[in-house]
């Protein structure tokens, strides 16, 4: 028997609300993720040094090889040895707006 999706809108939205509230409690109240990210030493100096590059938003690797062949070159291996080796996410400048992120998380839970 086929049930029209529109007749399921209430259980779908209710499930989304339950997932949203439960995940909010797990993430914010219980504090499971409060130590996921550590501060860089001398973070003010690092931030000041990176500011001049005007980095666009996105995810970056350092160092990053141009292709698989480049990964085995002595120059690239030396860069890895010298470090730092990192993956960095650059976000927009300014304060974070949680409203839009929470709204997107709710929609994700409903979908």
C-alpha cells in the first residue's frame, strides 16, 4: 500500500524536531565536543601573519602536492619533514551566526 508523502508531514517534522533537540542537548549541554579543537600556540601572531594573504573561504592543505607524482619528489618530502603539515578550514570573517547553522541542521534532520 502506497502512503502519500503529504500524509506523513507531521511524523517527519516531529522526528526532525526530536533529532534537533536531542542533538542540541548532546552537543551543547553535555559538552562532548568542547575539546575538539585546541588553540594554536601564539595564535595572535599566526593570525596576524596569515591576514596579509587574504585567504578565501574553503579547505586547504599545507603542503599540497600538484599530483600523485609530485608527492614522491624529494622537494615535497622535505616540505613534509620540515612542517607544519596541516589541513585548514578558512571561514568568513566576523562573529558566527548560529541561527542559520541551526536552521540548516534542523532541515538536515527533517530530510
